[in-house]
């Protein structure tokens, strides 16, 4: 199935259950559903040439090779970090980035509030 954020309308072709993006569109920054990725890997594992699959579905050959290699790692046929191994560090990096951004956001909010609301001491009448 094509990525809804990048492709409009219906897919241009289907091939053994794997729907293609419009020709010329890339799979690069698009997250296809797991079922689509599984069907594409099934085509590769069935012996279809990667070049043929990539051309027909509008996906780069490199992307297919990378996804196939990661699949082999995930099922234990090749050494390397699995997808599950990568989830925790990615989540941690995102949380760290959020925490690092908080002080800057608070400083900016304080600056803006200082310009809009005068300090309490300035609003009190002097004695």
C-alpha cells in the first residue's frame, strides 16, 4: 500500500498482493505497513530478481537489500543488532532530546512572560 503522506489516490499497480507506489515515487522516507514489507520480502525470498521487484514497485534496489539483510538479522541467520535491540536506544535518545530542550523552552517562556507581565514589585504603589 502506498504511503498516504506521499502518494495521493490509489496505487498504480499490484503484483502478487504488494501494491506499488506511483512510478517514480520512492520508498525512502515512507513507512509502509508491515504486511506490505512482508509481501515484498516474500517476493525476494521466492527468487524474484531484486531489480525486477524494485522497478515494478517503484522501490530502490538498495532499500530492498537493506530490508532483506535486516530481516535475516532479525530471524537469526546473520549476526547484528535486531530491530528490538535498536528500539531502546532510539527511545532513550528521543527522551534525552526532549529533556535537553525543556530548559530552553522554559527560558524562552520566562523571557516572553517578562515582556508581557510586569514584575509584581513594579505594580505595587510605593509607600
